[in-house]
């Protein structure tokens, strides 16, 4: 299916001065795709050139269309010397390759230079014409949709979830090639950017092929990562979940995203699946199985032996309470179910899902977190296919010489197998909320994978089972939806780890563990008490500097202890907040030259189906060890903290008559000492009568000063100030009535440890303070949004240099309505959200250049309502919309004043003609309500601002709005370097402007696709290196997300028209300006 | 242990108006933190000094990055780097171009040149406006001056369009540009009692009545330069003092009208000829650039001071000038009514404004 790519260069603006003599620039543009290059004419002596070029046409294979970006270079023409580059724009044309997404890319793009940053903007229009050509041996996978979102995207329905897809490609890093010694930093950076762009494209195409083979048409939860392995190369890898998605007709769309039950969705929809490619393709690569590693070459095992590799014994996280219970009610039904589902999943090598939230009914039971880590020594990629000079020919998977990617692939396979076996041990056949990550320091690499063991509803897994009629109700567990997922999937008699089981506090029929840890989001139907909160465990461990295998061994020896410590911290903090479950657990372990950093983040919540958590009991190891007053004072502090937290998070679980839910601490004689050991507790277990679900206190032994320190660190976590909540998941447990205020942010902090001889304790303190201070800073900065919640707080730690600790945080602050937090009805929040949206609609819409007449209509319809809605408590929100009214009144006043003054004097009549004309014509032709015309004027006073407001959020939704169209994935990689660090405001100034530039480029690309928001945004890489002595710094940033069009939840009828005009109108106005 | 790097970037640029003001006022980061701490912002959200310092640094950086855009405010609306809500853009611009009346009073009428810029540290010391803030304000004046210098069309409107300022601020800038262009003397001791707003009002009067733009609205510099033809015509007014008959006639008309209406009638009658000579001599000399510069000082010396020493009240002054102007219309032999009105209209309102302690 070859295609024709067409590009037109319209204009530039705000170009930098390139000619000192004239203070002007003679700009022209090179448009390059693959090996073809076109040039525009030189537009002499202008900083705002109008090229208005012809359409440059590239005839290319769709394989190239998927892999290659369109490369636009703006240059300054120089008659005598070489032309100077001003900067570049890379446009990923992938979104144009599927029929439903964007039809044109058109708009202003920042011109980016890796040394100077953004230097002006360029207006470009890009179109693609695809020819239908059913080549059986095609290598492309045009038409497969990609989503970063880790749930079924809004406005789609999943008819089938196929399962795990993964791929990785490897190349030599241009930065480490010999040629890098003789080329400029700019050339080197650009080579790297281009290579990674190519590799991402290739990776996506290959994943797409796998999806087509499986019969799917989309990848959801697509997670792409880079491993910058330095000397040994560059790995780009991705995982995702292959699905067959059906677009919901817009009429029936509202609320269908996650609330849709498969039974209600018409099965016939599956037939009109837009994935014609998907349906046709299974034969295309018939010989390839779903088995996802390529042909194993014979030598691979030998190569493996050369590599040093240590697999770390992995812990399985679930409840670690004292445990054991009589399993009277073994489930024959469940075994049956398991068998049935297993057959569905058995064909898959890895029954993994990168999704974190699922349609109701999909997730039957959750076992617990499974994770695996392994330490590897990196080896240089020897690849004869990569000549030194012609370096960018990418490795082909199946090429004979490319044996290295297989090593990487084998590494991951090893880990995945381990995860799989852990899941099995938990009695689960699937892993959900699955993710993979690496941490690299010099030649050591830690590979990590984690997920949540679970049992899934087989209905989604098997083809043909979607005909709802044939669903076997025999296997349906009668478990109610709001507690079913908590019920243990494993056999009570044969438990994989000691756990304390009780009957579910909801249905009283099934067993539940005392604590539940998961990596997924809180299921929407789960019953919770009170609100959730962010819980973090932080840990530093010093290690000796070492080389090679010794280093790797040292690290792998440390890992289990770190995991254990982190786990204990999490458990303690959870109990301290009187909660009993963790969602969205993410544990990151970063390796540096002389230390390891561990950071576990999760959202704690009180699940009413689970028993109330016990308190924390302090005990001295030997009676005379520490004074009893000391212990009791600590005990008191802990009890107080628990009481305060209960109030803070409003945890008032429904009282149960037969149990003393309120009393957290049992009688001292029932105390079991099981701190720091599973096995220790085994003897005492029999004494405990657990059949009534009596909660055991979590006992902390104070046996040495370390323990005292631990307890202190436990207590120093300050709760967020009043009006703030925080979580790291998609949904904030206990808050659902979001209002329109949204503020996404990224914050980076780097700490230099000056003290050479630090202890573990000292380091822990520093690291904890660093994280806590960051949170405090966020609360302070966002105080105008109160009441608000920091959602999806994503912390990333790194040890960029020996004495540096880097923490990068991306999150979104969202305002909510305090009055209604208590009500949890499904209707209320929606209504509220829409009212807010109405109120705020005026601005965003009309700021978009695309808003044409249809918008005006909707807006005028709305403004009546919007005006009367009073400005609720979140008056100080950072959101545009809420201010639109006020600022427009202000402007109005000014305008009016100006108007009367002008009218009063005779001379104005002619000279203000142009301005007055536009005013009056607008006023005349639009019989709008006051509010509307006001805001129209306000936007014009900025010269008809053509900048679309693009909202960004790491979540999969924007409050008060509905996503009506996914325009494609945004996956961008940028490098910025400077040799004048001081002049750019030092490291902070440098990084500040770089992050702002990255945001700007993301927004520009989304706007050019016709979108107005990015959801599931994430900054996956932020590698910062500096050399202050040389006045140099370099930073690499990789961001991704889904570009979408979203509309206020209220105007559903006009949605379609808005979307259409948004597209075409956008291009026209942009073209015109 | 030290924080090596610390940044916070929001998709919507976060700006605190209080910090912005501190930045504009030229406070250093540390001073700003002190001021904020005293302001009690710490109590909100349990912030510590470190939090405040980090926040202030972030904001200062943001403002520094924005400053380039603020130099041509139109760019702020269509730049892509910062997503700033429109009402914030207005605030940023308005505050950036706001100035201290005490500072502007010092440079009003001076040439906006490098030389003046060198004296800014003296002005800073005198007005206790920080040097940084003085520089910003001075550069703003200069920038506005440079831009509108080359533009056709009405001055105020041009400033408003190019710098997206409010009407009030645009008018003030028009006054500053007008004064700088004509180099009106405002620094003399006798003029010290006048505020910037007094001068701004007078400038507004001069711009809308005496400039080229008052008659023809599409010429270059129309609002900045005085109408040369009009200034020539002003010489004709001399007849009112050179022609003895006219002078007496004028005096008697005015006195008739004033009799019994004011306590200072005797003084008015006594000084009529002097005052009339003063005003008309000012008019007649305005063809000389030098005398244009001295316009305000002349008004004070030739008219305001004598009246004040005779203890005229503001109401007396109004009464006198109204009748003085109107009576000239009744003089049969006086043919220059249009010029007279154009001249006296402005002079009258300027004197009204300037007649205070």
C-alpha cells in the first residue's frame, strides 16, 4: 500500500536574526523525506517569510511512511559561505495513516535547534494519500491504532483483548561513534534525534504487524522506552496490549468508556469493525507465530554465557500479615473456571496486559503484585551490519548477523517467564497492569518488570465467545462487582505465602486477604471508605564502587534487601494511614556508581471488603533494652497519627456489629512477633484464632537504633495541607466530582551530596526530605487551586553522577467541588462537571482558531446557562475558562471607554476605520448574547490569537469533557545541548526553558493535528548531564501521549460538527495567518 | 548537600502576581523571599523558607524568559513557548508597562538617550525606585517612543494597538512620548509642584488640539509634532495686545462681565493687561522650538504665579479665563476667532489643571 505524501510550506514567523549586518534573515526551507529533498525559494530579508510553496510530493512505501519522520529544515541563505541552519521540525506522519484519525496536519510548529532551542515558527501543511494495494508480503502495519492510555479509550469498545505484544530494536548510538569526534555537537544531536525517531517508527510498525497477526486492530497501553546503553548501544523497546476496538457511534457515546458492560454492547458491532486491515491480514505472515522472539540463532546460547547475568530472587507482594486459615470452602467452581480461562490464555506465551483499568466484569480476582528483577552486564553491540559511516541502516530483526537484539530479547523473556511463574504461584493465569523498566549505570543494567497477578474473565479472551448468548453462566462467579476482585484467587489450603484470610466483609462468602497490593488502578466499582492518598517508601543503600561482575554481584545481593525494606515501609505507612490496600504500586530501583536508590509509590485506600487494618505495635526486643516510657511515648505518637489520618482521609468504614472494627490494637498477649521474617511467625500462627478475621497488630520491634530511625522516618511524612489530596493512580479514590481546573506540570530537582562519608541512614533522610520537599513545593505552588487533588504523581529517580540524586515528577493538579465530595452517585458528578464545562467553554473554544460558526452557535446556546451559573468556590483556579468571564468584562470596560472617547472626537471616524469596521461587522452579524460577544472581542484584542489552547494530562480523561476523537500517538524525543550554560541561567534556567520548549512542541503538534488536548501524557525519559566547569550541559527528553479532540460533556449534538470544522477550519485559518 | 537544580514547569504557566510585582520592582530573589515571608504567605500551605525560595526562583526565571516577549506584547499572544491565559497576558503586559509617577516625573521631557540612561542611578537614589526598575521603565519609554515614531495614525491608538495597553496607560505613554519629542522643560524648580498626571493631562490637550493630527489624521508624526501652520497663525493674535483700542476694549468687556462676581475683582482689573500680554506673548513665540520647550514654565511665570500672588482662587481663575476667552469673540475688529479658540481652549484647560499648590 504505497502512498503519496504531500507537504506545503506556508510561512514562517519570529525567525531569529541571522544576518548581523541587516538584522534580517534570508530564509528558505528544505523538506526531506527518506532520501528525497525539496527546497523552497529563498525569502529574502524577512523575519516573517511567506513562502507559500507548491505542494512537495513524495511517493513512498507505507513502510517508510511508518518509519520515517518528515524532516523540515529552515536555513539562512548565504551567497558566499555555507548556508546556516536555523532549526528543524520533525513531523511524525503516523497519525495520518489510519482512516479515522487526523486527515491533515496543519499549523505552526516551533523551529527547534538542539543548541539554541526554539527559534521561531513555521507553518506547514501535510497530507497523505494511501493507495489500496493488498500486498500479501507487506511489512507495514498501517491502520493499527496506538494508544498510550492504559484503559480502553473513551469512544471505543473492546470486542476482544488479544494480549501482550512486545518488540525491541537495537542500534549503535551515534553519540558513541568514531565520527562523533569530528562532527559538531549539533550534527551529533540531530543524528541521534533522527535515529531514535526512525527506530520508534520501526518499532511501532513491527508491533503493529504483530497485532495484525493476532487479528487485532489496536494497541492499548503502549509503552515505549529507550535504554541508552552508552558504548554498547541504543535499545528502543515497547510493550502493549493488542485489542480489537470498535468505535462507538457518537450518538450512543456518553459514558460508554468504562461503564459499558459487555452484555449491553451490541455484538453485531464487531462486524463493522473499522480494521479492515486487521481482518484481512492473518495470512500475511502465516509462518510467524505469536511467539514474539525472532528466530533463535544457534550461537545465542553461547553468547548468553558470555554475558554476566544474575537473576534476583523475587518477592511476591501481597499481604504480609500473619496468616493461615482453614480453607473449608475450596472452590470447585473456581478450579473449573481457571481451567477454562487457562485454555484461553495458554496459547499465549505471556498472558500479560499493560492495561491498568478494565471494563467491569473483566477482572475477576486479583492475587497480588508480582515482580522480577535481574542484573545484567552490558556488552558492546558487535554488529557488522552497521558500517561506521553508513550508520543509520537499521538492524533487521531477521538478519543473520543481528544476534545482539536476541540477547536483549532473551533477557526480557527470562524476566517475563519469571513473572509468569510468580503469577502461577498465586493461582492466577494472567498479569495485569504490567510494565517493564531498566536502570543503567555504566555497564550494569537492572531490568525490572512488575504487574498484578489476576484472574480474568475468559469471555474477553476467546474469539467467538463474544456472542453473549453462549457465555457460560456456570462459570460466572456470583461475586458482587464491588468486592469480587478482592477475593483470593489462590487455594486457601495451599497458599503461596503466609497471609491472613477472612471472609469478605462485603459478601461474607469468599475469603479475602488482610492487605492487597496491586499495580492497577482502583476498579471503578470497588467499594471504598474515605479518600485515598499517596504512599511512598524511599530508600538509599550505599554500595562500594566496583567493576564488572563484582559490581553486578554486589548490586544483585543488595536488591532483595531493598525490596524487603521498601515493602516493610509501605506496609507500615499503609497501616499508619489506617488503610488496607495499595493501588498503582510502582517500585523503581535506580543504580548509581556508589549507591542504589529505591522509590516505591502507590495510592493507599481503605477497601471496605477487606478487614480493617490493625494498628502498629511497638515492642522492645528485650525488656530492659530501652526504657518503657520511651516505647510508650512512641506508641502514643503512632496511635495519635493513626487517629489523625483516619479523620484526614475520612475513613469511617461501615460498622460491623459482630466485630470490633474500631479497635486497632489487640491485647498484648496476642501479639505475634513477626517483624522482619515470614518464617518466625509460623509457630505462633496456630494460637491465633483467625476464623473470625481478628486483626493482628503490626509489630515493630525496637531492637537497635536503626529501628528507632525507621520509626521516626515513618512519622515524618507530613500529610498534605488542608484542601489537598494526592494519588498516583488514574482515579482518586473518594473524589469523582472534578471541576474544570487542570494543571499538568513537570518538576525536576537534582541534589548534590557534598558529604563524602554518608551513612545509609543519612542518605535515607536526605532522599526522604527531597521527596517530601518536592511535594511541599507542589502544594504551595498550586495553592490557588484548592480544593484540589494531585493525581498521577509519577516520581522517577536517577543517579546521574556519583554524588547526584535526580528526582523527576510529572503530575496533574485537578480541582474538585468540595461540597459534593460526599455524594458518590454516578449522576451527580457528571452533571456538575458539565455545568462547569459550560461555564468554561467560552474561552477554550474561541481561543482555538478553528472555532468557526458552529462553535459560536454552541457557545451562544451555552452562554445563557454559563452566565447564570455562579462562580463556585474554586474562583482562583488556574484554568482559562473560569477567568474568561472576568477578563472579558474588564476588556469590555476598556473597549467601551475607548469607544465613547473615539466617538466623541471628530477625527477618529476615518483613522480607526479598519479596527472599527471589524468590530462593528462582528457585532452586527452575530446576534450573540453579551457574554459571547464580549469574549470574542477579548480574543481579537490579541490580534486574533491563533494559538490553540492545548490541555495536557497524564490521566486518560479530562474532567468535564468527553473525548470524541483520538488523533494518534505523540511520541517525541528531543535533545538540547548548550555550551553557554551560565548565560542561559545555569542548569535550572537551561532545563526550565527546555521543558517549556518540549511542552510547546507537543502542544503545537497536537494543535496541528486538529486536537485540543493530550491525555495519558508522560515524560518517560529526562536524562540530564552537566559539566559546569566547561560551561556545558546536555539533556534528553522523551515524552508521549495521545492527541485527542475533547468537547465539553454537555454539547453532544454539536460534537460531530465541531470536530469536523475543527479540522478543516483549523487548517484554513492557520494557513491564512 | 545542596540543591543543584530545581525547576517546576506547568503546562499553563503559573505566575503569582505578587512575585511578578516584586520582580518588576527590582527586588533580588532573596529580598523578594523576605518580603513574601513578611506578607504571611508562609502560613498558607505550611510552606517553609526553602519552598518559598524555590518558588520565587522559578517565577523569576519564568519572568526573565517572558521579558523578551513583553518587549513586543503582540508576540505574547501568538508565541507557543508559554501557554498563558489571555487575562494573565493582559495583566503581565499592563504591569510590565506600568511606571512609577515619581520616576517618570524625573525623566519627563528629557531626551530618551543613552545620556539620560546613565543618570538613572541618580534618579534611582532620588526617587528610591530600584535601579533595575528604573531601567525597565526607561527602556519601556524608549521602546514605545521608537515604535510610534515611525507610525502613521493617532498616537494613543497606535500605542494601544502595538503594546496592547489599557486606554489609561496608552494615554500616559502618549504624553511621555509627546513630552520627550518636544523636549518640554519640566524639571525647573518652579515646575516641581506639578505631578506627572498634571502634565499628562496637558499633553492630552496639546495632542488633540495643537498637533498636525488634529486637522489631518493620516500624516506621519501627526500627534507628536505641533501644527506649524497653527503656530504661525498664533502670531496674528498679537493684535490683541499691540492694538491699544482692542486691548482696552477687551479689558472693559472682561471687567464688565466680572464685576461683582469675585472678591479679587480689583486685582483682576489691575493685572489684566499684564496677564493678557503674558498669554499672547507665549502664543506668539511658539514658532521657536526653544520657546515651545519653555511653554509650561512660561505659563507658570507669566500667568499662574502673578495670579497666585494676588490670591486668586481656582474658581476666580476659571471665571476670569472663561470671560477672557469669550469676550474676544465680541471684539468686532478681531478676525482670528478660530485660532483664538484653538489656542485658548488648550491654555485654559492647562492652566485649570496646573493651578494648584
